[in-house]
């Protein structure tokens, strides 16, 4: 495990196109979660400027762009994004071993070359997205992959590990199998987390925060149950209390 306290293992997904809303949530949640996630929705609307604005809250940021292209393009994208100093960045494991190796190598090389005027600068974790938590067995067949999902996810995780990635994004249902296949130091970032009583929304493979942590998740990603709560701070505190 990563040695983080329970609340530090929560990454709150800020699914908004408004950078001030994202900043306010990040600042208010700073003492109650371990970081925030900014994805395609936010980055498409606000770009690096918006990222920097949210980063001024002091909150670590998981930049979830799920890069998927030829190796050279992904490597250059990683290099271009590195000065933002994210905590985590994502690529799609379905891009293949060469693409993942290029991404990991680009992150390492860029980290060595960025002027380190900021003493807090660190190389981000590069993790591979496996099968989206909005998909189930029937969706897998639709895209030409053979079920079960768990077998596909473990195959992708092993490829990510040998390609030099730091970990993968997976649903809570695949945690145990990946741990067995890839060991305790391979980082698992787990979305599809829904506290008891929360709506599943568009997620199909979900689990509670405590269940995911007990199975071995390093980080759990939780969005709407926190951000759409009447009191986001209390919602985050309640989840951290459950993990304790």
C-alpha cells in the first residue's frame, strides 16, 4: 500500500467546465481529500490555464486525459503536459506496449529536464486505463473482446506493468486479481466508487469506498457523491470516516 491516511486516498472528480467552480471545490476540500481529478470535460473547456488556476488551491491534481495514439504522439503529449506537475496522468492500455513504454519514458526524461525551481515538483504516476467502469460484459462483446472482463483487465495490467507504467485504472472488482498478478507495489486507481445510498449514475461496476480500500485500492476516485452533495465537505468527511 501507499501509506496514505484514508482521506488522502480519496481523489475527488471535478466534472465541470467552470474553472472557478473547480477551484472553489478544490480549495474547500483541500483538508478532506488527497487530491482532485480533472478530466476531458474540464481540460477541453479550460486547458492548461484552467489547470494552473485549480492548482493554486494547493491540491494535488490527477490529470485524466486517457491519451491513446501512436507512441510518438503520446510521448510528445506527455512531455508537453509535464510542466503542469500533475500527481497522476493516464493513457489507454489498449494503445499497446510500445505506446505505454513511450509514455513512461517521456515522463521520466521530461522530469529530468524540467528546471526544478519548484521544490515540490515530482514525476507523476503514469497509469493505464483498462476497461471503463461504465462497461459490462455485453459492452465488451460489442467491441470484439471476449469476456470475462476480469481476464481482459488482468491481461492489460500485466502489459502495462512490463511496459513500465506505474499502475492502472480499474474497477474495484478487478483489484484482487491484479494484485495477485502484478504485486503490492503496482498502483491501482479505482473509479466506480459509490457510498451506500448513492446513485450509480452511468457506472455499471461499482463498490463502496470501504470495500474498494479493503480489496487493495491505492486511490479511489469519487465525483458526484461529493460534488453534488448539499455539503461537499461533510460528504468527504463521511467517506473518510467510513474508511477509518
